[in-house]
C-alpha cells in the first residue's frame, strides 16, 4: 500500500477515473462495438454502408477513417484510465512505475492517469 499518498486525493482520483471510464465507453459505443473475440477491451469501428454505388460512398469511407482514428485515441485513454483504477485497487496508485518513488500530487491532480513521475517522464521523452 502506498502510505505516502493522500487518501482524499486517491478517492477523488478514483471518482474522476470511474466517471471518465464511463464517458469513454459511452463515446466508443456511439460509433464502434466491442470485439467479442478479444480478451482485452478492444473496439472495432462500425462501417455504415448506406449506398449501393461505389462512387457514392466516399463520405462513408472518410467518416469510417475518422472513426478509426478517434477509436484509437479513445481506446488509449480508456486503457490509461483502467490501468490507474487497477493501481488504486492494488494500493499502488501514485507510485512511479520506473523509479518506484511517489508521484507528485500536483501531477496526479493535473493528470490522474499518470503512471510516472515528472523526472522519469522527462528521461523517457529525452527532455532532460
């Protein structure tokens, strides 16, 4: 259990993360469906074929392409949220996954899905 982490902050993060998970799942369900063959939470964008002629479905193809990009971004965000919720459940929320030191509370307030401290993040992105 992370004894350094402020319990009020953890509870606020848990509430925000749960709400964000619901929002992301709702957004994804508007234009995609879960892949029943996947063991992970993977979605597939729906392709609406509303016209019969190939030359008339250009806008449908464009919309599908946009949906694929949006689906990818929403799935990444959902994975981050689910990961943070798992960390809370295990009592490891707010601990950097690289150096195992506490993540600054200001960083967690700004980005509740953070899994690394600022220093490790800078090192990983070569901003040092």
